[in-house]
C-alpha cells in the first residue's frame, strides 16, 4: 500500500501502538511524515479508549448503582488499555520537575525506573481527582453523560499531544519518542484534529445535555488543551523540550482538566 492511503493506515496503526497497549501490530512503514500523522490521530485514539472506558464504567455503574464504582472502573479501564503508560509519564515528569535540578540531571531522574515521592504524590492526587470528578458527572447527570464525559476528556488529553508535536517545539533528548515526534505535526493537521475534537465534543454535548450546556463540552476540550499547554511551556523551559514522559503527562493533565468542566452542575 503506497501513497497517502498507505501512510494514513500506517499512521493510524502507529498511533494505536504508541499510545495504547492494544495488539494492533506494527505499521507497514514508519518515517517522520507517518509519525506526524500518527500524533495527529491521537484524538481518534483517545475517542476509542474513552468509548471503551465509558462503556465499562456505565455497565458497572448500572449493575452496582454506584457512581464511584462507575468512575473507578472507567479510570481503571483506561490504565489497563494503556498499561499505565501515560500515568507513568506523569509520575516521571513530576519527579523531574520536583527535583529542581538542571535539565540533564532532571532528565536522568525521569529516565530512572523507580518513582520518587513527587511522582507518587502526583499519581495519587491525579487518580483521586479523576475518579471523584467522573463520579460527580455520573451521579449528577446519569450514565450516558458520564460515559460521554470520559470519552470527550480522553479526546482532549490526546489532542494536547497533537499540539505538543507542532512545529517549533523541540525535543529534550536526541533520541526517544520525543525526538521522533517533536515538530512532526503540521499546522494543517493540528487544525483538522482540533476542529474534529471540538465538533465531536459538541455533538456529544447535544446528545446528553439540555439547553446551552452542550457548549461546555467544547469548552472542556479547550480547557484541557490550554492547561496542558501551560505544563508544556514549563517543561520546555525546564528540560529544553518534550520527551515521551512529558507527552504522557500532558495526556493526564488534559484529561483531568476537561473533567473539571464536564463534572460541573
């Protein structure tokens, strides 16, 4: 398979193999163009993961009549489908930032296999916040709302990755995932991915919300990407660019920030 269709198929497979633990198999071709397309497809991956997590959460929530169980099941499903990849990135990034050491030393800390106190604290707070926010969404607005909330928040978190791979954002290391995808997503691809995410969020909002509340769903995507952009700017200043761990942290931060909007009254 050659041409754009072949590259697109390879990029989609690369996106799933990089951002999830799903057994999709290796792409038929990989280069910088394919890598850029893969990161542009990140919100699509988020939608698939979120739909699966939302379905599991809604099912257990219906069975137990417990919003907490539904929320915990949704978050646990996401962790299982990604093998905790993004959570690990969040913890490593927190350790690197919390060390207050120069960039080379901070990057060495992030690359270590163990998790330090900053990472542990950040993980606990992030997971607790995600479960409580989702439980609030499920409890206040019902199962369909909660399931859609986790899906849209997943899209927002992965769209943050697309934006982080835009031209002008450097890699902190000469090797690794960050070096492979840094600056690889074109501005056109970013625009298409962003419009697709906003439209998807708006449609979900129309389906499960009343009145003008559907506007909050697109606002949740904007907030998720915006808060992640603040973290991205800080990590560039501290580390000199992005790494795979930073991208994982952006996913979790964008996901959580989007939930803050969607869990509201």
